[in-house]
C-alpha cells in the first residue's frame, strides 16, 4: 500500500503516455496522492485535463506560467513529493537530466529536486541501444536515479526490440518496492490456485463451457508468487500468459482439475477461482453425435465434484486457509455468506457477474470479502489490484495462524 505517499508524476512525450494515466489511477487506489507534470511532448499524446481529472489535482505544464508559479512554484513542486516518477521518460528528457539542463518545467523540477527520482524509459529500440542513451543512463544511475527497465516487443514505430514502457503493474511494484523494500511474507509457503473455466466434453468435438477468462485467477497466482509463495496454478483452457514464478498445470475438465489440485497438496493456502462446470456428460459418447429425425441426442448430465468443498472437508492435508470465489448476479453478500458456510471455507470473495457489470472477461472487479467476521466491501479495482490486496490479506492471515 502507498497510504499517504505523495508522488509527482512527470509524463514525457511518447505513445505510451496513456499508460501514465493508468499508473496514476493504480497509485491512487493504493492510497497515494498523485500530481502530474505534462511535458510539451506529452501534451501531443494526452491532455492536461485528463491528467488533472484522473489525479484529482492540478496538472502542471509550464515553467513560466504566472498562475502555476503563484499557486505552487516549481521549487515547491519539486520538494513536496516523496518520489518523482517519470513515465514515459524520453531519451531527450534523460539526456537533459544527465547533462543538468533545465529549460522547461520537467527538467527544471528534476534539477531543483532533493527527492528520489524513478525513471521508466520508453523509446525506439535504436535510440535505446544508442551509445549516447547508454552513457546517459549510466550517468543517471551513478547519480542515484532509480530505473524501471523497459520491456521488449513490438514498438509503436513498428520495429521490434527493447524500449517499450514497462507495464503498469511492474511500475507499481517498483514504486512499492522503493517505499517498502522487497517484502516477501509468503516465502516458504505453498499456494494452490485454480483458474479459468472447465470444458466438459459432450462428444469428440463439442463441450460444455462458460465465459470465465481466467484473468482473476492468474492475477491471484501472480500476486502470491510476487510475495514469495511457491504457486501451483491449475488452469482450465484459457489464453492468459503464465505469471512469472508460477508453476502451471493445464487441465480441461473438472475431474482433471480436482486430480491436479489433490496432486499439488500439501499446501498452506488454496484459492479456488476457477469457474468449474457444475455438470459433465455421464455417458461416454465415443463418436460425434448426429442429427437424426428421431429427436434430440440422448445424453445424461451428472454432477461434477466440488473441488472447493472437497478441499475444505479433507481430514488430511486440508490447507490452513481455503478461499473460494462466488460469482453471483443478485443478493451477492447474502448468497455468498450462505455459500461460505455450506462449503466450509475460510473466506469467500464474492462478486457481481451480471452482464451489465462487464466483470466476466473484463479487466476490473468489485468484490466483497466474506469471512466469519462479516462482509468487507472493496471498491472497484483492477483484477491485478484485487489479487495484490488478496495476497497481502492471505499473508496477514497465515502469519496470525
Ligand atoms: O457453487 P459455486 O460454483 O457458486 O461455487 C463457487 C466456488 O466454488 C468457486 O470458488 C469455485 O472455484 C468453487 N467450485 C469448485 N468446484 C466446483 C464448483 C465450484 O471448486 N465443482
């Protein structure tokens, strides 16, 4: 968390400037206050109004603005922050910093400040590889400037290589690490996470499925690994990338998911995020079902095992903490509270998945954490942020057990 931290966000010119808006939101969700400085290059990509609206603060753009100087002043602006973050940082801005040039608001603030500075560069791959940029980065590092390294991949200019602005969660993590150090409270703990849908075959070409994307479960696995846990992620058929440091086991059906979870035990915590199909087809149809004049195909459904309830009621190897998710479309808290008791789990993370919320398959989630102590409502957050908070909560609970 970044409660009470004041971050001055300098947004340079680059296609990735839009990511700075997302970064500001994520930092604020974690309790930080964010003030923006938008360079003239940055203003070619996003507007001061969008920065001001998203940060609930003034956005500063001009060194020689009478209004800004009267209200704030560039020296005060540079001092009233706990950390200055530059994202995206252009080759030009880094060159100015390395050379001590102060000819606009951003570079003047950076020369005037006595506060720590973190730079997230973004530029074309050739520019990134240029000896001048490399020299400047070395100079800045020896000046004590912190860096969030850019990623590789397809760049806005169409070239492939290094120079893409770091992803928002990586920048948030670097900022949190800067303030709190690299705390890994789950080191030595094993977590099992289920994620995604299951596919239950009807015949060799058809199956029963659901709309689960796996995003939330994958984010939970990633957040637990980021806190140092050894993570086994049992994943149904999804297209999500495996988070760093996570051991992934791919399955298709509920029966396979249950077997993989049982195989992964013992574990300190199990988080069942998967949308497991409630039913599977009982009679094994070896061949593709044909349309016939005699009516509808003849197959029976049978109930799948409840993996979560099974884990909770184990007499051996029950994880210390078992957490379920409850996707509801009405009476969320009430239904989830009943579900927690019925399944015997320690926590239920309940959310509203009715079509209008866009949660199923979307990037955000709004959840209630139901425990024996009642209901804790969290605000609407990205699925990554829900996962980070949940991972911290898991670490707290395991520590107190
Ligand atoms: O009963 P319902 O499907 O709403 O319960 C949701 C919770 O139970 C989720 O945590 C889900 O992963 C888990 N579950 C399970 N096995 C099933 C059905 C649900 O682990 N067969």
